[in-house]
């Protein structure tokens, strides 16, 4: 899984790419806490480029949403597939997490539809194959400093 931090106006976007497994959910939770710790009060999880996620993602979304509610902040999700919305509804969680079809709709919800999206940095990216250019020994996650 790869997580890139972007912003548009006063909104922070965590754009996820790849597959989100249990380790990825843990990493996402840590990165979310770090972003909220910087004073972010409007957060979008952009899941449009996620190919796979397991059920732990739902716990992560609800936990993050409740944590942001506690600090008068809000989390929404951008996902190109309607599957996530349907699953949240089936689990009775659609009232906890708002899902939008794309980043533009999520930004419009926060009143930032015309803001330019800026990529700040990659927070996590998958390890490179040994022997490839730039490969570094990792434990599955390479944090960006």
C-alpha cells in the first residue's frame, strides 16, 4: 500500500493506492493520527486507487471518524466504486462515514471544490524488490522522512 498526503485549501487528502491489509490498516491509523496531530480538521481518505481491502478497513474508518469527531474534525471517504458505500450501509455504518464518488465531490462537500490539489509527500510506499534501483531493507513499510 502507498499513502500520499495531499491538500486542497483546508482539506488534507490521504490518497491510498494498492491493497489494504491488516498491516496497511495499522499504518493508515498511525498516519491518520499524525495528520490530525498537525491540526487537520478536514480529512479525506481517497480510496479510488485501492484494489483490495479487508474488513479491518471498516473498523479503521469508524475509529478514525470517531477520533476526528472528538476533536471537532471530520473524515469523509472518496471511492470510485459504490461497493464501499453499499458495505457501509449493510453494516449499519453509513451514518458514521460519508462516502463520495470521487475527490472532487469530497472537496465540494467541504467547500473546497475549486482549490488546487497539492501533493506534499508520500507517507508510505511499498518496499522495492531487492536488487532494484533505490532498494532499501525494510520491514514491509518504508516511511518517508
